[in-house]
């Protein structure tokens, strides 16, 4: 089985202000390719740097390889206006392939002018004694950027110029004489004492070496016979000050001049500002040593030292304090930064839980640590007591900084916990760290709730549900019925469903049939709901970013102030590829663990398709339901002296026009649980919801405003019969007690005819009143046509829909009649 063949040249694609997307093609190989390594260099340079997949940046050595089957990554930290090239190689079980050809040189933005590095400032030269010199320099700005430098030292008296070997600091004519761009100083070994030297430096980039700088000021180490340069030392108190030199990695070199007769040197060290001194190395340094190395120091913290010599069997007085020196950049006094996330260690055998953390240097130094824990999904924290290590509901005093871990007491087995820590110094307590990994003593205890739709028990895990359990729908049922116009394909349409554990999640999804799904006009959506709610509405967190295969697919921004954000599911089909997809989701929210999300495969549904699937209630069953709805209307008493309350009954008037389209219903529907007589048009209802942009405002009954999804609709065959048997101009009918109906027709001349007729009746009544005043009473009979009575009077004339009065109202009307 051979190694893989060399891949084709990769492609560099600008993808941001300092970011490239690197894309390559995976060669066919047997065994399959397992990893890819990527190297990048500035075009024209001789030095490649490795791409580190863990950080997405270039490193000089090492770096994580890219696992298969990924064929694209994002590289950050690149410079604008500089052309880059990339090469790749792949590996299987047989070994690494040959390197691919380099990619086409590509830059972010317009190319900047390229030139060799300019002439820099003169370096700084310092005599250290004993044949050593220190040279420090500052690199100039250049395009392309500086890659290396070269240092030369000149004997001022003879004019001989030599180069500094970067590996050992000796003066050579040739060899490894280039320093990395990160180096800014070196120590020269083996120079002659009492000889003046000067130094110069030049820099190299992808265009080549620039011009050497001007020579530095000359210096010389004191010679053994040069009395004018010798250090005069006396017995008794030493007036010399030690010299401190940082060498990195928590180490600092301390040097001094040894007086005559000294047998050993005592070196003490302390933080600047502290009162206590510590003996460097734990013991005195025996002569003739003139330097020692202090280890275990903190970066960014200033230290100072003093020395004393053992002369003639007794210790001299301590020297003056050295100049404060720190490793790296000096840290300013401030409260501690947020530490790294702690670790929770579970002892399953003992049933215990420990929290462990790491310290970091701070100014002033750290004095204590606050530790807090909570069950995953909880909104309140519990704090560890500094002496009992019990969990407390209120924040306690910090734990002494000498501890690096504690055993927490009071945790519950079967509950998932997360921890966070914060450090304190003299200035106060800093922010808490990021959350630790989740830990649990034993197996997590399930939290079962029965779904009221599918009637299966669902484990909500760490999430909270505070609503009524008889209204609970499991997230799976909510995702299936969230958007009927993008219906989940059964039976395997839900590709992934999870309750959120962490604000940042990374996982893989295998979609081998994605091409066929696209041909079938199917899509993949991401849907999200809040677990602690009774509705199926889409709900995004405060912020969210969704990436697939290293590229952003969509993001949810925080709502603008004063505006309500419309949350709709996101179509992620365009960001996916056939095969394995690496998904990364980053959330920002006060309670991210209260959400559940799913990736669902959907099929677009039209209103006609949804209407076809709507079930029909048979005519007899529908009529029985109408009679059941009107049962209180028929049973309500007309006169009952014991009735003190108003009886609410449903009117037996059935409107035949749809409240949405204002036309006669073509397909009359009503909700399965709706308690009203009125129907509405199925197609009008579906069309109005499809055009509604706010997804969470959809599916509300236009009559009673209850939640009414398509699967809850029922076609009413009884109302269909009434619509078929009545003329087009009939808008309303009265449902009779025997199940029949009677049409309600409007007066053909309109309301004005009724008003005129009422005026005529009033005039005749006035004449009758005048006759009564004369002593003769005559009964007048007037026939009123049904078409002449206003609509309101006609409704009062119908005994079947008579208004019901309370006892108090009837008594009041009786007293008024008696007074008349």
C-alpha cells in the first residue's frame, strides 16, 4: 500500500482583514488520508511557518495538523498588503506524501510596495566584564516584515570585523550568524579585555538583507593590568550593587564583582515593595563564582537583590539594593485578571468532588481565591466556605492562596455541576473565570416529564420547566410542528436534537444524501426553542453565531434598543456539504442552558397541500357538534327568579362570510377545540399565515384568538351543506333547535324605509293620545310588515334568542310597570 500522492496546489482566499481561507483537494489514497499539514510563507521568503490547527495561526515549530476529512481552514494573524504562499502535504498509515506545488501568491487587499529593510538605528553595546559584551537592538518597520538580523562586531584599534554566532555568541567569520526576528539582544563571548569594540546590525526580509547600521559607541572591559579600570574593594561594608539580568522562563541571572579575600557570596532576592528577603539558591555561593541564577520567578513582576561577602571569617554588611528588574513587560498594580477555567475532579469510589485551579503572577501578589459551584442550568451560585469547604448560599471569605485545590462538601450525587473561580489581592477581587467542564458524581439523574402530544416520557436533563406539566410538549414535538410550511420529513427528519450544555458547542454531522435532498427541494434548518415555555415558537438567544466547516453560515445579532426581534428558523443548507460537516455554535445569553436546538430536514409545503391534509367532520357528526355548542342556548330559562347571575350563551346565528376574506367560505373550517359557531375559510387562513413575517404571531384563530395550527383544523360538512343550499346573497342563518336553519334577509330598501315607517307610526300614536285626552279611548290596530321593522327590533321578536335578565333586572322592570 503506497503513500498518498502529492496534493494539487492549494488556494488562498482572503476572508477578512487579517484572515485567509486555505482550500485544498484531498487526493485519493488507500489507506485513507488521516491528516494534512500546511506551511505558509511570505512570497519570496526562504522560511516557511507551520499552520497550527488548534489556534488558527502560524507557528515557527510544531503546530497541530488538520484532521481529515477537512479540506479548508481559516488562517488569522496575516498582514494586509503582503503576498503569501501555501503548500500542503497529507498523511495516511503508510506515511507522508510529497509536498504540493505552492499556491498562487495572494494578498489581503492591495499589495504594498516591497523593499529591503531600511538602515536601522545603532545598537546599544554594553561591557559585562570577563570577556563578554551585550548587544541590544530595535528592528525597523519594513514590508515584507523582518525575518532575521545579523550582528557584526568591530575591533576599533585594528579595524577587524567579525560576525556573532547566534548559537553560542562567539565571534566568527561565517556560520550560523542570523538571529530570529524575535531576538532583540545577544551576549558576545570571548572578546579581549582592555580592547575597545563597536557593533552594527542589519536586517533581512523576503527581499534580502538591508544596509548595516552605523557603529555603536565603543566600549571595553577592564584589563587585568589597567589600574585605572580596576575596581577598588575594601574590607567591611560592601558598597557594590549586584546586577540583575532577566533570561526568561522564570529565571534571572544575578552578577557581582568578587572582592579580594572573599570566600563566598550571599545573594538575597525579593519582590519590589515586599519586606521579607529570600536567600537565592538556599545557600551562599562559593568563590570564585561571580554569578548565580534565580529560578521560579514570575513574569512581569519587578525583583531586587542585595549581596554580602564572607571575608576573613565574617560577613560584610549588605550591599545597596540593586535596580528593580522584571522578566518581560512590567505589570502595573491592578486587581487580578480572570483566571483560567478550573478543573473539577470526581472521585467516583469515594463519592467526592475536588476543584483545582492554577495561579498566575499579579501585582500586588494574589492573597486568596473564591470558589463557586452550581448545578448546570441553575441561575444561582453556591460558594465554598474557606474553612469547612461546605457549599453556602452567600459569598464567603476567599480561600488562602496557598491552596491549589479543595474538596467540596455538600454536593449531590447524580447532579451535573460546573465551577468558577476568582482571585483576590490587596486591591480587591477580580472577575470570575470561565466555566469549568461539567462533572457529576455517578450517572446523572434523569428529569422525566410526559409530553402531552406524543405521550412519551422526555428527559429535560439540566433544564428547568416551571410551567404546568399537563401543558408540556417535548422539544421533538415542538420542532416537528413549528413551521407547517416547511414540514419535517418523516420519519428521520430530525437530524440532531440537543439541550444546550455550554455557550460554545462543536460537533460533527454526517450528511451523505445531501445532494439528493437538494434535488428533491428539501432543506436543512436550524430551529431553537426555550425549554421552559408552553409554546412551539422559535426563540434565539441574545446572540448566536453558526459556523459550518470553518465558515460562518449565519449569525443572530442582539435586538436593537426599543425593537422586538422577529425570530425565525435559519436555513443552513447552503453552508453544508455532502459527507461529514463540522459545526460550531457560539451563544451569548443570560441562561444558555435553557435552550434546545435541532437540525431538521424539511420539505416545502403549499397551502393546497396543507388544505388537502385537513380532515373533514361528517355532516351528522358536525351537526351534533353544533347542537352541543348551542345546548346552553336552548336550555337557558326565560324566567327564573332564583337566577342571580347572567347566563352567557352562544348566539344561534351562523355567519357565512369568512372574517379574513369577507367572502362566503369556500371550505369552512373551525378548530377542533374551538367553542364558537363561526367558521372561516381554510385557504384564506393558510394564505394569511404564510404571508405573515413574524413567525411567532402565526396560527391564531381569527374568532377566539386561541392557538390553532393546521393539524388542529377540521372541515365542517354541516356548514358546507348550509353554504351549498343557501343563495349567494345570504350572509347569515339562524340555527333552529331541531337542526334546521332559517335565512336572515336584509330589507330591500335599506334602513331609511324603516325609519320613515317608524315616523309614521309615531304620528298615528300622537293622534290617538289627543283623542284620549278628550275622554274617548279608541284601540288602534296597526299591521307592521316584517320588512319595515329595523333589524334590531326583528331580533327582539325572535323568542328563540330572547335576552335573559337577572332577577334584579326583572324586579326593576316590574316596579316601573306598577308605577305606570
